[in-house]
């Protein structure tokens, strides 16, 4: 393997994908201990990764317009890298990648190089058959000769966040985090009904005496979900929606017995801190985007949703096909979810 003095990773978002990228970065650190690592990352995601040992973070604020481009350019300072790993296929990432001077510019293979990423790179990772997202990202490490994977995330969490998380946990009362909402996007449809989360919360309280914490951002939808779970669920549900930073959320998840959530960032934060995930998947394929370490505890209703709403089987659709129907998550039942939870906690 050719020596690499300076390496730049480009992965701006989203939270889950950046958690996957962190596993690759840790692997690079193990195999290339003398290499200077720089990561160009989105502002929100940098809030979780800030303080990452041995890695320079250059923050791109997508809301900053031209100023954001100038800030990245200034932080790069005209440096030339031996390698750019462009691990983000999007028009925005393409534009940012042009700011990075590098002798080798590596991107996704042609099938996965969305938004014409292949025009902005001169090398490509090897094609893969039905990969998980993390497999694709590890393809970049393999392209530069790094073999083996270090699934050791070690998120940089602060003592103050861990101290707050400790106040929520009790030795005789398992802490369960419910993060009910995925990111708000057009025709996303990844959210399970709030009433069913409330039913599961009641089961957790009745059978295990669990303490329930509901988490999420500050959007109106997330607050509405939290309100319904608090009002319809068991007594004592803690509403933390809009009240934690990403590091604070990660510290809470680290103390939890399990996390219940749809296809969303908290599933991958939980993976990074070693907490089991009960993932709810119907509109997306957990084989591609599910929590890496919790595939066995994922409620996989994706095949049923494909058949019911698209009349297709997994073999008849492209890998990663989404089920774009507002009722798709409804195929997941409360009994399915509580059965998986009982398998973890009983």
C-alpha cells in the first residue's frame, strides 16, 4: 500500500451515514496511524463528532450559502491531499469536493455515483451486490488498500452529557428511549403511528417497570408525537423532544437498555454506543439501511409492505427501493414490536 500522508474524507450528512463513516475513520486510524485525517462534515453532524481524537473536522453549513463555501475553502487553506475519499454522492457534495485539492479523487462506483458524482472523481470503489450502506463506505478504505474493519465507533461524548444521562437511569428500572420520528422529507412515510408507540410504552412500564424517555428534534410533528405518547402512555414518560443536543442524545442512548425507532439517525447512534435497537422498518429495506449490530432485533415488515402497496417482491425491485405510501408503516403491529422487546428484556 502506498504511503498516505494526508487524507481527506468528505461526508456531509446525514447523522446515520456519518455514524457509519465514523467506523471507517476509526479503521483508517488503526491501519494508517501516521496519516493526517481531515473530515469535511455538515454542521449538524459536526455537533455529534466534535472532539473526535486525531481528526480535523472542517464544517460545512449548508444553510450558509456562498459564505459556507468560502469558510470551507479558508479552512482547507489551499492544502493538497494525497487522497480524497468522496463518500457522499450529491450535488452539494460535488460542489464542496471541488474545493479539495487531491492527487487521487475516489468516489462511488458508477451505479451508486448519484447526481453525476463520477464526473467529479477519477477513481471509483468496487461495485457491490446488495450492500448495506456501511459496506459501501468501507469500500473506500478497501480502495486504498486498507483491509479489515474496526467496528469501534467511540463517539466523543462529554462528561456533562453522561452525567445528565445518569440522572435518567436507575439500577432497578430499565431506561428505554423512544425516538419516534424520522427526518422530515417529502414522501418519507417512515413514521409509525404515535398511538402504537404509546401502547408499547405502556407494555414496557407494566411488564418491566421501564422508564420511558421520548426524544427527537424540535419540529411540530415530533412535539405532537411526544405529546400523544405522554398523554396516552404510562405515567412518568419523560419528554425530551427538542431538549437535548446530539451529544446529549447519544449519552442518553448509551445508558438505555434499548432504543425503539424507525429508520433514522438514533438507530445508528445507538449502534455506535453499543445499545440494542428495535428498529421499525416497512418503507425501507433494513438490509441496506438498518442498524448494523441489531439486524436480529429489527421488525422487518418491508417485504409485506412491498407486496401490499407495490405488488412486488424484494427480488423484483431495485436494491434500496422505498415504499412510498403513507399507510406502509401501519403494517407493523404492536404485538410484533412487543415480542421483539420481550426477547431482549425478558
